[in-house]
């Protein structure tokens, strides 16, 4: 019985190592792609304000921020380079040179 459990544990270890995303971690200077349409903020203060508006579902506040140039829509497939990392957020420099903070849930490593 012990031998069977040992073999099962070893098999699970091999399977989990083979399926891990360890090589797909977001790193400074790494190339990434927006995986789902999201909002990007020009600076950290705008990111915080944007998050507050999203939580409150304040579309008017978001529209005002967009008109002020503080936020913009980042579309699926947009590519960029990681320039900074924060807790649950990432700063990306797009190919056109613009930089945005966005939630790391919407970013994947390429």
C-alpha cells in the first residue's frame, strides 16, 4: 500500500511540474499581451481613482477620466513591455510608446 501511495505521489509531482506556469511569470522588461479588453491608467494615482470608480460602477467618473486623458481602453492582443510591477497591477509600455497601469489579471506573457 505504501508503495502505491509513493508511486501516486511521484506521478502527481511530475504532472504538476510539467503543467506549471513557472516559465510564464511576468518580469520587468518582459514582453506581454493584453488578454482581455480592460482599462489602463496613465499613472498610479489615476489607477487608484479608476479602481474606485469601477468598484462603485461610476461610469460618469470613468468617462470624465477618459476625457481628461487619464485612462484609456486597452484592447485584446495589444502588445507591450513591462516597465514596472505593483501589487495586482502592472505598468506596460505599448509599441506606440504610451505607458499604462492595468490590472495584472488582463496581461499574459508572450
